[in-house]
C-alpha cells in the first residue's frame, strides 16, 4: 500500500524528530513503500534532521546489511525482477561521447545499472547510475556539468564497464552491436592491446 504522505514533506504524525534507530527503521519503511529514489535532502526534510545525518544513517543501514543503493536520483531499495537479463559491457569513449553512449543503451531498452572502473590502488570502483530513459540520461549529464565532477572513467582513460539489464537478451545484443558500430565497445582482441 502506498503512503498517503509525500516523502518530501514532514509526516504530520511525527510530533518531534525520531531518535537514530527509529529514524533508520522509518527510512527503510519509506524506501520500501515509495518504490522510487528519494534524495538525501528530501529525507532530511522529511525527518527533520541534517543531510549529513541521513548520510550517516545510510552508512549504518548498509553496514547492517540493508541493500540501499545511492544513485544520482537519490536513495532506493533494489527491485528484484525475475524476467530480467543482465550483462556487463566493456566500453571506451571520450568525455564528450558519454551522453551518446548512454542514449544508445536506453534507446534500445537497456537499463544502465552502474559504471565500474579498475583503480590501481583501490581496485574496483562502482557508481550506481540506474538510467533507463533519455530523461534520466539528460538529468545525469546536467548534474555532471553543474557539479564539475569527473566521470569515473576519467581515471582509466575512458575505459569502464556498465552492468546493464533488459527484459530480453536480444535487446542487450542489439545494444552491443550499436556500441560496436560506434567504436565504443571493447572487444576481446582489444583488451590485451
């Protein structure tokens, strides 16, 4: 059953801010009921605490085993789909080609779950993306430009992986072919070069 209040407003049922444990339990319940991403700022407003308190709550919840994802759209609980096909695609492109690569995938019905790079000191670094439409890609690119942040792939000369999913395996194959045509897909023979 969906909640009757917006996750972006203070619940009228709360007379005063909750304690840490109670707030974390309420955050888990809200994420489960809401079903979509909720930003840390929205959660902070909702629970009458600072954004940093929410960041700490998320760290504690994750350390306790909660599978909360932090995406560009906000925090969310992963949905489990039984009829989803996943693959990991190796890609290489310039910063300027990022939006084109992402749009190729979403235009072909492929959801981009994350981006992964191999760092020489830290090992695997992963950022959750959860992009499934051109609107998601556009918002991601706007946030990238506004923040002045660098892409994870800037650490590896543009080389990165994406975990992707689609309702049918042929959608992933079509996306791979289009990435191959554009010269973005890293093929087996290139990996050793």
